C-alpha cells in the first residue's frame, strides 16, 4: 500500500511511502493567495503537530496520477476534500512566478502572479526546495 493514514496524527495525516512525505489528509477547501497559503501551512497544527509547509512542485506533482482526472489522484487514495482545481507549490520560477499543479487534469505549470486564489495542500518531512528553478 502506497498511502498509510497515520493514527499517531489522529488520522489527520497520510504517509506517502513512495516519497516518505506526510500529507494532510484533508486539505483546506478554501482558496488563498500564494503568500497567505505559505503562511497558512506554516501556522497549521494537523494531528497535534506543527512543522507543516507548502510542498515543492516536484513533491506536489508526485501525488498526480496522469491517468486520472477530477481529481488526478491514484485510485484508492485515502485523501478527503481534494478539489479538482489548482494547488500552489512553494516553488518559484526565476521570474517570481509560483509553480502550480492542477488536480483536475494533473497538469504542472506556473502562475503569472501570486494572487491566485488557489488551494494549499500542506506537507511535512523531506526537504523544501522552494526555488526549484
């Protein structure tokens, strides 16, 4: 099994055994600007734990199943409330445009600005490569 719901996080987080990352089980269903999304993840307490952050574009895209749509997640995933919309990554292109992942189609691209509004899906563990490019 790729995904394991973590009981020691009050079943509010999911370990991705493929990447070693821990994802919030139910991302927020409200949208925000990129800056507010960065702050929201940094201030989150999920499963009684702090230390959450916005994922890199590679981390976020690792959840995508290219054969799936609406949302573009692997079959049998344990996540709740994942929207078929655009999620911010922490990654910034050289021209200060944030990278995004569209969970409707699974497409990876970049946003022309930081206003969005888009969704945030917080993660912990791994390394945050905020400047992937």
